[in-house]
């Protein structure tokens, strides 16, 4: 059984930093990419960042470029999201996801999802 478990969320003031972690357990035949998504209250889930499992290339949504960094540790089956200079608009539940649906920001291409970790940024 594949499980993804996020951690590292919390309450932080605007301008602060958090580092999210996601550990993947279980057997997955193939992974193309791992990604982070977020969902704010009353809004749809949105793409945040992804990292290719092939070459480690990364993609970010425009609103987090220069502030967030996605990274991975394949040996530990983990991905991270370093979030700096946080803004109140970053408040959301953050989810990690993985799968073999290609290197894409489309959420429906990811087979496996975590339960999410809450990030709250106060102004």
C-alpha cells in the first residue's frame, strides 16, 4: 500500500519560513514526478511545484517563484518544499503527490496523494 505523509506545516508570520516534508512508503512501479499542491478555504486545489524524477528539473507556479524551492532525497523517498518570505495568500492545506502520469502540473495525472498539512500565514 502506497502512502504519502506530509509534515512541517504550522503557523508563521508573514515573511517567515517553513519547510514541508513528504515521505513516500510502499512500492510504486514508476514515478515520473513528485509535486506539491495547495488548497485554500473556498478555493480549488492548485499546483505549487513539481520535481522530475528523471533529471531533477523543477517547475513552479508563478506566485511562488523565487520564494519556494522543491527538492528531493531519492534514497529516503522524500521530497521537500522550502517556503521563504511567506505571505498570507500562501495560507492553505499543502498536499504532496506522485505518480506515473508524466511530468505535469495537472493534478488528475497524479495517482497518489497525502492527507495534507496546514500552513497558516498571519499578517
